[in-house]
């Protein structure tokens, strides 16, 4: 790993959760769906307040049904569709306006897949910014996952599809990878340069 930036051992995710509290939303970039799910499981299990899990990919729900992941009693799982999204977002906005929650949106890819209209990108970004804005008032964190790859210009884009990732000064951007038996979460600046590296050891991945 590059030795020129801060490296933090964070097996209980205390530092990562503090990092997430500084910006909203926080976007987790990953190329391995199973690694992404493992990280979300550990983040949720380390959390001590309610979790709203918007499962667009249905992968996390599948792990719960198959009992590969034990259902956390503090987690409410929703599987949004195009038809009920406005109802979903209204209900979630009402909840987080008065109570601290962790909102997990898994993932950008699945979110885009249910909206195929020309203006879907603008509508989705507006929805995420609304949840993030309301969340800041109650100290709620919005975590968004994205399955990505690098394009020819060395930019992160959604995979498949090639859509660019939402970019805002108020958003945190992180890349998730595996090294040996550890999870590596890198905090990226707006130029895609690593600023901090969080290492979570002894994961059974």
C-alpha cells in the first residue's frame, strides 16, 4: 500500500463510522458483490441505532433468506420498485426527520435498473440528496454502494452501463477491496487520490 497517506487499523469500525458522520451521503465503490455484502454486514452489526436497508440488488435479502447472514433485529429491509419508490422515500424521509438511522442503499446499479427513463439520473440523484439533507438534521448517515470499474479515462463508472458516479463536495467517496484476510477501505478525494486507508483485520471472507 502507498505509505504517503494515513493508515488506520479499525477492526471495530469505530473510525470508519466517525468518518462517515463527516459527510452525507457516503458512496462505497467496489467490484466484488460478495465483498460489498460482507462489509455492509459488519457495518450494520457494529451499529447501535436503527437501520433502513433499501435492497435494490436483492443480494443482501438473499443472504438473509438463505441464512448465510443472520438477520439483525434492528434492520428494516425494503425492496423498492419503480411503482412504490415515491411512497418509500416519503416514509423514510418522515422517519429520519425525527430519529437517527443508518440508511443503506444497495446499490446505485440496482437503483438505476428500475428507472429507464431519460431523466432517471436526475431523479435518482435528487432522491438521494433529499434523504441526505434530511438525514443531516437527525445525524443519520446515508451509505450507498456501487459496483464499479475504471473507464479509459481512469474514472470510476458503474459496471455494467458506464454511468458516472454522483460527485458532490458533501459526498464521501471510498473504494473497498480485500487484502489477504482483511478489508481495505480507502477514503478518496475528488481527484480519486487516497487520503486515508482503513484496515479491518481477521474477516472471514
